[in-house]
C-alpha cells in the first residue's frame, strides 16, 4: 500500500465518527493481515535474491572490524591489561551505538549521479580498507606493548568502528528499497548472516588460526593479525570497485518531503516525541542489561580459568551454522502479525543460559577439560546464541516493518541506535564493576610467615607479574564477576515481567500508520 493511499485513508477516517472510525480501522487492519498472509506464501523473486546476496556482502564488510574491536583484540590484549583498561578499550564500540547523531547527514547529503546510498557506502568502505591497512603496518608496535598504547589503540579502533557505523546507516536505508515490500523482513536475515559471518571470521576463526597450538595441532598455517588485516583491506577495495563499476542504484521516487539535514533532524525529534517510540526506547535501553555481564565478561573469565582460545574458537565455529539457520527461522516467525512474539519468548532462555554460564565459570574444571564437558559447552553455546539470534532478527524485522522508507536510513538507525546502545552502554560499567567489587591479595612467604599484600588486580599478566616480582602469589578472594552477574540477572527478570512483556504486546498491535510522522 503506497504512502499516498495511506494518507487518503487517514483523511477519510478523520471525516467519520468515533465508532465509524474504529470500525473502518479494524477493516483496514484486516486487509493488512490478509495482505501479509498472501505475501508470506509468495516465492522470493530473482531480483530480491540478488539484492539479498548484495546486502549480505555489505553487512559482512561491517562485521569484520566489529569482530576485531569487540572480539579478538580484547582477547589478545587480556594478558597485558586489567578489566579497567579493557573497559577503556571497550569505548571503541560506542560509535556503532551513537550513529543516530550523524545519520541525518547520511540520509540528506549525496550525489544524485552516484546514488543516495552508494555516495556513502563507497567512500566509507575505502576508508575502512585503508584503516585496516594502516593498523596492519603498525600492529607489532601497538600490540607488543599494549599497556603503553591503550589510548592510541582505543582511538584507532574507535575510528574504524565509526566509519563502519556510517556505512551501516547507508546500507540499512538501501535495504528498504533494494527488497520488495513483502520480503522486507529478510533484510534482518541478511544483516544476521553478513554481520555474524564477518564478526566470527574476525573473532573466533581468527583466534583459532592465530593460535600457535591450533596451527601445530591441525597442520594449518599460522595467521598473524597483520596478514589478516591486509587480506580484508584488499577485500574492501575489491567490493567497493565492484559497486562503483557494476552496480547501479535505482533512483528513489521523488516526494515533497523535507529531506534536508535540518528537516531530517526535525523528523527525528518528531519521531522521538511519539509516546510509543518513547516506550520502545526505554525497552531497548534496558532490555539487554539482564545478560550484559554474561556477554561482556564470561568468555574472558573462562579463558582466565584455563579455557584455551582455540577451544573457544572451535565451540563458536560449530555454533555458527546454527546461528544462520536460527536467523532464517526467526525471519519466518517474524513475518506474521505478531513480529515481537519470538523476541519476547527468547528472553527466557537467554536469561537462563546467562545464569547457567555464571555457574559454568564458578565450577569450571581444572584444565585439561574432558570431552564431555567440552561437548556440554558447545551445546550451551549453540542454544544460547540461538536465543540471541532469534531476538536480533525478531527486533530487526519489527524495525524494518515500522520504518518509513522516505527516511529509511535515519528511521532504522534511530531504532537500531537504541537497540545497540542497550548492549554497549552497560559494558564499560560491567568491566569496571568487576574490578571494583573484586578483592585480591598478593600472598608473600617471608621468614616462615605469610604476608598478605593488597593487590590492585590479579587478573592481567601484568598484575600477576608485579606480585611475582616481590615473591608472592596472586589470590582473588572475592570475584566481582559473580556480584555483577547476579545483579544483572535479577534486574533482567524484574524488568522483563514488569515492563518489557506488557509494553511489547501493546506496540506490536499498533498499525504501521501509528509510526509515521509528517515529513512536510
């Protein structure tokens, strides 16, 4: 149904009485339900299939730097940095959650000869490739003495994530016009496949091949961070050149809407003034707090307990195909009249698996771990990530459904900003909290007696080395991880029952017109 037809229906409804309006709206909603049902049965066209492949590739380009900044680099730095220093590096992920601040510029400023979305995607991908090439040439200096270069590392990866976030704004907007209306829910599937592939390639796959033990055990070449970055820099250039010479962007339908920078910022403000948007923002800002400690610290704690990086990589590699399958299933679930239903249902297992992860860390066996325990970890990883994928695809499909295509990039970015921010803002405080609530001592044997010296931290290799220099042994008496995990879990349960479930049920019942604002 076109925007013009929607406007005519609104005008006609306004001329009716209250009871007639209610009856007319119910009739329109029934028509929409029948339309959704018919669309769900239609096969995917060849044009949409090609568009989905393109979207997967573009999201893949985004996933690679995100996997480095949020995944593998913190693992590589962990031996040299404390949790507080890792919290500083975690700030590099914030631009991805704050891209709303400059998304109106991406939506409004472009070259008509190049295309509204390609005008941004092309230079951003070239910049991402160039940044990764720069890091590859300086990686030895930065990583070998990470404690001395924490702020430089944070600045470089913040820049990398910021450029990737800008590309994401343009790709999100392009997805709304690349795909036909009946297949828009598959945009979130493309995002899941592309982002996850890039993320896990840079995270677990890289960590596995970067491990000397893994390389020797399986007879594969050892992959350095420098080589990996150079490879993806070349891939960024190749994909970008293909976009320049072989992919033409369709011109968007001309409208009377004010799409100037000032006009789009005003539209964002008008959208944020909608009561149901405000409710959705509150949901997004606190929805992920229940499992924030699990996602920010659990993997680091398992490695601290002796779980090898390559074993973690194998577990997540096995999990990856299930995530892709989960994204496809979740997209089908989200095509109906209750797109938030799978998102709500997945909260319970995700919270449960987060609690289970805390107990796994607490009862983690002394290495080497048995095959039975490793199998249990793989099953836990698969089920936990499946619930996470269902939520990601479900909420993304809902965002795609309610977004106004006229300002698609900005509207999608507005909604995704608060979704991402809900996952990133707690991370800094969680990592700081682990150090704050932890109590560690350096126990020194001297003249037959044991002295307990308060230690700043006994987590990083630097902290343990400092203790060893005075002939002591680091002992963590109270681990702040368990305190933060318990607090997050309790809050998550209460917030889910008291606010998220009733609010989400109300939001998904609203018709698409309720999410629109005037663009004139």
